[in-house]
């Protein structure tokens, strides 16, 4: 299997190269050159076994193929439970927050860390991983790469625009992890990472890669839990699953689209955005207009220029075709707060602000569409990560899960930088 740049289909590399580079030399994102139709036999509850089946075709012919079984065992060592919401047998919640940092990004970060560790076991120079985060990505990547030999991590996050709990997760590591608070927004952090990856001077100083969802090694493993959930529903009910996904930089959503493209029994996919309307407006108007991001309570989705839209456009070059395959909606903070209150009172369910955006998008579907589908709301983060926001809304104290509580025992440290390449260069 080879992987091509979204900007030049003739630029093709193998699996290990795609992961190590992160971004193609021309600035494009790597996508598979083939889409095999997969029919996995593994139990949907055994994520490691399922991942081994599903990812084997993409690693075929690569030096890492012999390591894949060990990598999937290491990366998929926590569950992604599918739970019914209330007494509605047609509505379930896919919980993706049972990993080390209580966010869905743990799956991809753990896989990428295990893979790069194997790929670079004979490397001479250390690899410098750059990651831009609006909250959850940086914590997941830092946890996954912490203390791994031969790999250094720089986490860039927007100063003052993540929750206190998220900031602790981003800054409590030390050793081979450096945390940088950028005086700007997430889009500035993302821009800096892309500029750095393409900068000749920095490339002479370091071997560089990214651990954002622009990296294929973050995105491919995320297809596994969409396969698992949709297979579980198909095997039990004989019907495809439909997903409502909290969406920002579109990595998680793209993983679901890829799973469907590879044969997973998936019907509708709804992209639930907050007040950052770049993608919903693109769907409505057929014209892409990136813009500065708007700060919202669902901060990890505050993205004005989503990187993975480039991958979706590669699959659906015609905006009309994309609108047929997907839907995108925008939910404001007022509706998000109300949904958190309503579903806590109705079901006892506590959403994080991002999952609540998806829950509200589901609630706005037509009643007949909800009644005839097998719907899954994707819960991307544990609500305790946003306790400062959630507790006043529900009038209750959220218990801190062990995987988060242990991070507060660690001292935190970070540096502040301006949103310029020179500033980033000086801090590395």
C-alpha cells in the first residue's frame, strides 16, 4: 500500500515514510492510493484484534508490517463502549474517553507513538514532534510520547483558550515534552506547525514530524472504533449505523468517512460544529472561506481552517457530492448549554461541551429520521475535563476519573511565545 499527497497524486510514499514525515513535501496530506473493501471477522469488542485486521492492508509491504500485532496491542488497550441512551433503543452513545487522557485522541496518539518508536529504533538523530492543540490533542500526544527514547515533543496551544484542566494536561510532563503557550488562537498554532514542517532551516536542525490529525498515523487507527461500533450494531440488528460527530479539525469525522469508504456498515454521517461555521458554510455555499476561529465553550472545536477538509475534498472534489455524502450543522453555545441541562435532567447523562454539540445536532434531526435510523452520538471527552463549565450547568459536582486525577499530582511548566516562526524556532 502506498499513500499519495492530496496535492499531487504522483507523490507516493510507504506507510513508515508517511508517518515519519507527517506532512508531504508539497504541503499536502497523505491519503491511501487504494481503498480495499474490508470484511473483518474479529469481535467488535476486541479493538486490538479488530485493528490488526483492519490496518494490515495499509501496512502491507512496509518494514513495520511485522510489528503491527504488537503495536495494536499496545495502542488499543482501553475500551470504546457503546451504550444505549435512556430507553431509546435506536440511540446509542460511543464513549471514546476511557484512555490515558480521557479523550478520543488517545487512540490515535497511542498508535502513532508505538509505531514511530518501532520505525525509529535504529535512528541516529532524535525526532522532533510538533503538535498544535486546541485542548485535547496535545495532552494525548504528550502522554503517548512521554519518556520515549529518541523522540522529543513540542506542544503548541493557544494561551488562555483551553480549560484549566486541559492546560494541566498539556504542561505537566517535562523531560522530552516542551509545552508552548502561543499568544494567539488554535489556527495560529496549526499554521506554525505547518510552517515549521516546511521550513528548510528547521529541517536542517531537526528531523521533524507532526502528531496532529494531519498525520496519517493519527487518523487511520481512529477508523477502528467506527468499524467496531457499526459492526456491533449491524451484527445485532442487521442495520447500518449513523453517526453524529463533534467536529473541529475534521480528523475524527474523516476517520468515520474513511471507515465507510472501506466497507463499514455506516449510513449517515453528521458533522456537528460549534459557532465556527467554515465547514457548514462550505456545505451551504460550495465555496471554502477559511476565517479566524471564534472562541466557544467547546474549545477543542474552535477551528477556522480545518486541515482535514483537504482529505474530504480529495474524496469528494465536487461540493455537491460531498453534501450528498455528509451533512454539517452549526450549534451555538446557548443551545449547547441547554442541551447539557436537558439531557442531564432527562437521562442523567453528563456531556462534555463537544459531545453536547453532537447531542444537540441529533436532537434537531427530523423525528422520522431519528425513528428509522440506528443513531450514535459520539462522546469525545470526559466531562470532568470541563468541570468549571459543566458543574454550574447541572448543579452537581463531577467526580474526577483516575486517569485525569493522576495528572494533577504532577508539577506543570510552560513557556509563552509569539505566534511567529522565529519565536517557535528559538524555543525548540
